[in-house]
C-alpha cells in the first residue's frame, strides 16, 4: 500500500475479536505493516463497541486504545477538522 492508511474502528474491532478469523488476520496485518493514522473519534467508537457489544472490561479496552494510539499516527479531531469534513462532504457528496 502506498501512502498512509486511515484505520477505521472496524479494523481495530476485527483485530481484537474472533468474529471472523480471516478478517482478524488481515486487520492485524494492516495495523502492523502499514503507515497508518487513527483519529480520536475512531478510538471513541472502538471503546463504545468493545464495551457495549463485546462486553470487554475497561482495563482491556484501555489496553487496545493505548496500543492503537501508540502504534499509529494519532489525529486529534478539532473544530477545524469537523468544518473541513463538512466542506468536503458538501463538495464531493
């Protein structure tokens, strides 16, 4: 893969659960081998899903979030980011 890869919460979920072993392997490979970026919003979504859907304990969720934040470039969403996203959505539909 060329350039940076943006990680979605689905990748983090598949990497840390056994829902689908093939997807788990692919997700772990992407997370490990790509120059990746993750946002604070993705971390929040991941925590919510791991807690509500998979009943992960909070210390385990914290481990997943810390690994994701440490092993990837972390993008912190700001008001400017949200405004840019709205402009892009309007422009590109």
